[in-house]
C-alpha cells in the first residue's frame, strides 16, 4: 500500500498585512498525514508550492528523511524555493514541472543600523546554509549553485536530472510554467520588493561605513560590461554574462553564466578568439584555462618525448656497435686460428704459407682476402682427403 502526502500551497502559516492568518502546510500537517496511514509500506509526496518559511521547509525535509519507509517525491504545477528542499527528501524524485531555486529573502525589518546589520547577517547565513544543502544533496559545485540562485534559475525536468535535483524525468511532454514567483521567508511578515531593495542598499551603506572606520578606501563601482557573444571551435555561439544578469566583455571568469541558443551550457568549450578554454556546469563557468599556457606545456611535453625517443635510438645504436665489435673480435680470432694452422703444416711462417699456398705461381701476387684464400685452401684439402 502506498501512502499519500500532499504539500500544496505555502510552506508554513503567517499573518498577511491585514492581520489575517494565512494557513500553510506545517510540520504537524505532514506528521498527521503520515500517522493517519499506518498500513502504508511507502509514501508518495505530491508537492505544489511556491515555497514559504525556510525553517519549516527544512523541518519537513528532515522528518520525511527519518521515515523508515521509501519516500517518493513528485513536483506538480510549481515547485520553488524551500519547496525544492522538501522535494529533495525523496529517494525517487520526479518533477512534472520546472523547479525554481533562488536566494532566500527576509521579511520587513525595522530598527536602527545594528538591527539592519543583524538582518543582513541572518540572510547571508541562510544563503550559505541553502547552498551547502543543495551542494550536499545534488553534488553540484557551490560556485555554480551560487550563480544559479542569484539569477532565480528555472530548471526543467531533464536538466533537473542532469544536475542531481531529480532522479527521473517525466515520460510525457509537458507545458512548463515559468511565470510563477517563489517565496523564501525568514520571518513571519512578507517583504515587499521596495523593502528588499531598501535593505540591500542599507547593507551596502553599512559595509561602506565599516570600511571607512577600518581605514579602507571604498571600492569604485564598476560600470556593467556589455554582452560577450563568442563562438567556440565548433562554431557554437556562446552568450556569456555576469551571474547577476548584467552583460560582460573581455575574457570570461569563473562564475559567469553561459547559454547557447537560450539553454544553459554544459561541458568543455574552446574559444580560439579569446585564446582560452572554459569548463561549464549547469550554465556556470567553473574553470578557465589559458590556451597559450596550455600550448607551451604541450610543446614542452613534445620536446621531452623527442628527447626520450633520441635517447632510445642512441641506446639502440650503442647496442648495435657493441655487436659489431663482437663480430670483429670473432673474425680476428678466426684469422689467428687459420694462421696457426698454416704454420703448423710445414713449420714455415704464416706469411710464407699464405704466399705459396694461395697463388697459382710465385711470379703472380694473390691479392684476395685471407679469409677467401683460406676457404679455397680448405676446399682443396677436403678434395685431397676424399682421394
């Protein structure tokens, strides 16, 4: 029997601006659904949510991971922000919609500079916690996750499998929704875009004040660069931008976003016009290699190989020379042996024997090599022995 758990709507409850309670799915709701189905041998969790409170999302995820029965998660219609954390609780995960990940944001904050500073520290800590969680759950590099979350990335089902968010892609073609906005709250009151922008500016101001008090010069703000459109060696046109969506020129760096025909790039790309090659994962550059340096290393490798080949050839030639020396020594021994034989035949010097035995008459000199004359002599001796 398969138990059914529904997580539909907001994650966690909160009061709206009019003071009305907006009821969302809490940990107690999920526990109650599990306990109401004691006969279930496994559970299927359906998620249709824009997200909600981060702490509630983590609590639901952790509880589902402790159930001593198989858990399958299915995302339908929409699955964004902290809802994706719950989605990752399944050992089998199938998205029937886009997943959307982004940086969490905090509710409205009021107070002095210290209060603003604490709020900024809280949200940065929450960003780091979420990046660490995704990295451990999916195996993606943190630099890639950071870039994706900053740009509020929509991840289609097939890409979700490739990136490790999902284990199974749907078999049917889907019409995927990209229009929804996710929710990731850190307190009980939703924050407007104006409040979010104000908090961001206040954080920048506080950083500037800190730098001034520490005697540091404020950093000059850089003008956003223009888009970098560059072909790779195979003729594919790469669109490279900063992670925050602004455009870029010049040589790309780790953290830049890369798309090809609107889709996130994936793999290794050689860019001859920039003399670099880049490694891209989930649309984010994770490494940049200088081809000039790489070329120099290859030249050195080629030179070392040539030296090794020459040393091998030299060793072979030395071996052949030693063999020739051995052959020469053997031949000298044979000549000495023949001379001894000649001398023993009549007691005359070997020179005299050679002079009288290997020419037709004493008036004509035999200039043939000694070895050839000895062979002739042996042949004649063999003929005599036969007689």
